C-alpha cells in the first residue's frame, strides 16, 4: 500500500506521520513536497498538521490553492482515503471537501492537551477498525480548531452520520456540538483536529491513534 504525506511550507507533523506509516505499520509511505505531488495513483493521501504557509491570510487557505489539491481531488473522486490532521483539516475545509469552518478557539488561546474522544462513526475510512462504543485518547494542539457550522448544516451532517469523533467531556475550544472530526458523504475524506500520529506509540503516551491509520489500511484492502 502506497501512501502520500503531502508537505507544505510550515508542515511540522509530516515526518511523525511518515514514521508511523513506515516504521510502525510497514507501509510504503512517501513524504512529498506539495509542488511535486502529481501522481493520483497513490492508495491514500494524508495532509499533516502544522502551519502551512505560516497560516497567512487564513489557516489552510493558501495550501488549498496548491496544484497538489487538484491531485487530491482526483483521489477523492476515485473513492480513495484522504485524511487531514489539524492544519490538514483546515486545508480540507478551505478546499471544499468538507463542510463547516474552523475558527479561533473560543478561549483565543492555543490549546495543547490530551483529550478523551467519543467515536461517533465507525464506518469512515479512518475509523472502520474501531469499536463503535470506543472512547479514545489523543492530543490536540491548535489555535484555530473550533469547528463551526450553522444549525441546519450541523443537523444534516449528524443525520448523515458524518460526525466522526466528538470530545467526550470537556469541550476545550468551544467547537459546535463538541465535534472533533467530520467526514464527507462517502466516508473516504476525514478531517480531524486530534493528532493520531502523536498517539501511535506507548512512548508518547498511548496508541489509540494507531487505529486511525490501521482503519485506512482496512478500507483500502476491503
């Protein structure tokens, strides 16, 4: 299985993600500079966290206009799994792959902490290896991770099962209805604010995040 991890100027969780894919799961993972990403034959793509283009103008908006996103769009249309983590989630929203917006945290402060998360959907490309009743732990680390949408949009994505994860107890950023991750209608595109690559090794504090990537493998093989 061949996975592309797309690197933008300011990406800072890209090598962590490649490490998990390559050294833990033994996948063929490639770190690819966004300007060089021209091949849609990859089995999956991951947009990592960080601060693409320094978050100038608005988090994720410049990266969303990279030619690499045209290749990602082709992969999405082909039903291949695409994951956006933190800044990658911002890029997916700015690219129009996912509904809603990601605003400044309600505290107006950067929040970095481990969170209890409730799984809401075990049918997406990045949660199909989880037990539906799972409560998992992963860290968050962001300043603009407050998911927001109008009530009619929130009602729609809830009715269609597109809420993937939510904060179990504490809502540290004021996100609408506690939402931490959402998917598209096909379930092959997921954006999440928690960092699964930072929760894929016992040395880092937990391995719940590993199942996010294992789910991707299961989705592709099925």
